[in-house]
């Protein structure tokens, strides 16, 4: 749930600052990813972003895209924030339930 809220709030702050839509989305992704990193560090865990191959930033990006679409569709701000948060959180939950994987970096030694 935190991923969706951080992604939506970071993207909304970017849109409020009148930056281009892609920059606003990336602000949301960075906010969400580093929010998760901070959570794991406080819990004395290895950040899941660095050790897990399930989509994390991709789900935050999807939430940001939903918010930008809602913003430019003249929907109320609360509706866009709610939709973006739900989409980002739900896509992350589905990725965890169905064990969706993104390609891992290949390291040649």
C-alpha cells in the first residue's frame, strides 16, 4: 500500500510544480522506491528493491501514469490520487501473488 501512496504523492508534487509529465512520473517512482528502501533499512533488512526480481519500480511507474492521465483528463485530484494509489498497490500485490519476475542483470565473471 505504501508503494502506491508514495508513487501517487511524488507524482502529484511533480505535477503541482509544473514539470513535464514524464519527469513527474519519475519523481513518483523515485519517491516510492526510496520510501521502500528506507522502510527496509529501518527494519534492518536488505532492501527488497536490490534483492527481489519482482516488479517494484514498474508498479510505481504504472501508478504515476494513471495519475498523469487523470490529471490531464480534468478528474478531481482526489480521484486521480486514489486511482493511482490503488493501481500501483494492486499491481505490486498481483506481482507478489503470481510471482511475476522481471529479467535479472546478467553478471559475467
